[in-house]
C-alpha cells in the first residue's frame, strides 16, 4: 500500500469507547459483555490488513488525573463515569494486546494523545534513536479529531468508519478540507471555539465559522491577540475585529490562552521504546487463536496476521 515502512499507533481508549457505543451488547460463553472487545479487535485486525504495517503499538489513558486537570479543575469534569458494562472489558482488551505481543504505553499524568504525540514526533525528528528508518510513516488509528494537530508528511491519521461513514485516512490536505484550517492551527481553533467534549471553554460566543475566519486572517492565536491588544489600547476597531466580537476577545483573553494550553498535545513525554519491540510477527499465533475462540470471536481468527514462523516460510518460498 505504501512505498515506505509503516508504524500503526493505536489510540486505545478512543477506539474502545467508539466500539462500545457502536455495537449492541455481545456476550462471550462466560456471559461477559464483550462488544467493545470485539469492536476494538475488529478495527485492530482490519487495519493490519489495510496497512500491512511493519510495527504496531497501542496507547491508553491513565486512570489518574493529568497535568491538564491541575491547570483547569473542570477539564473533562462533565464526562460521565465509564459505563459498568465497559469497565471489565478494558483488562480483556489489554490482555488481547499482550497475547498479540503488541507494546502498550500508559503513563500517570498524561493522556494517550500525549504518548502518541511524543512517539510520533520522536519518530519524525529522530527516527534513528528508536531504531527506525528516516522514511517511516506513522499512522495514528483513532476516532478523535484532536489528533489532527499531529498530522504532517510523516504522520497521518486513520479514523475507522462506522454505520454508513467509510474509513478515512487524513494527510495534511485532508485535514484542511475537513477542518478548514491547517493541522498547525487545530490547537488555536479549539482555543477560540472551545471543545465541549473535553470541557475546554474557549472564547464564549465564538463558534467554528468565526474561529476559522479569524485564523484565516491572523494565522495564529498570538497574532490575533497582538492586534486585539493594539485595538484595545488605542480604543479603535479593525475591519474584522469590532463590536461584540472584539469585546469578547478582550474579555476572554486569559481563557483563550488557557484553552490553547489544554488543547495542545504534549509531544515531549519521556518514553522508552525501540521499534524492534513493535514488530508485528513476533507473537504466538496458536495462543492468539485460543484466546479468540474462548471469547467466541471465531470470525476474527482469519484476520490474524502471520506470525514469525509463517513469515519465514513465505520468505523461503517466494
């Protein structure tokens, strides 16, 4: 599919929630609800077929508060508790990743987004330090558009389809077409319009259209507020910055920059990884088949990738 090596990097909790709410309740032979387990594994295994990656890894949110909660106590405060039917499925999904020998990353104080951002940036800027080639393409598998801010030449985002919406891979141009701003402007977009899903306040009264218009003219939040400060000091008004809009921006300056901090993915989290640990074929296929059969996921068995033995046989034959 690609003319360079691919590293598939999975946003664990984003995909788990997506699967849980997309599928009806499914039970395994022991009577446990396993719809999120099935949905997550189906996305995982299908993406392996679609991308034929050289390396894979998965990240998870840590249950304890992050540095963002310390900056803003109401960060994600309105989100409901994890559903009771979902809680016991998380360990099963992590067990599945262990059986498939997929490296898992989770770190107190950070979200999965931060781990993904740090891994993708390190691979982008210094791939040799992780045992990677310079032309490696990282593809982030998620349902969360916040991660669009990481997209560049060496990092794409793949959002699995659901219902009538097909799978979609996002490179830089696809992000611009979808969001009407560049990947570099995603953080400032959220700083202005906020994000109800994460309870990021933004500037009250500014919606997506106005936020896009402001960034189209001023490019960055910093440039915008240089002009806002000039107008506030002089008591004049600009072509776009006038009336109630200017008043909102002046009043909510502190909130806008706080929202920018909350929206920005941390790309400097200290992580210890070598891509040799993430090779796709380094797992026991018989153990994986047995694991899936115990869950009654017989349809997923045929999607399992080749293990090391099968890979060597194919190399010998072809």
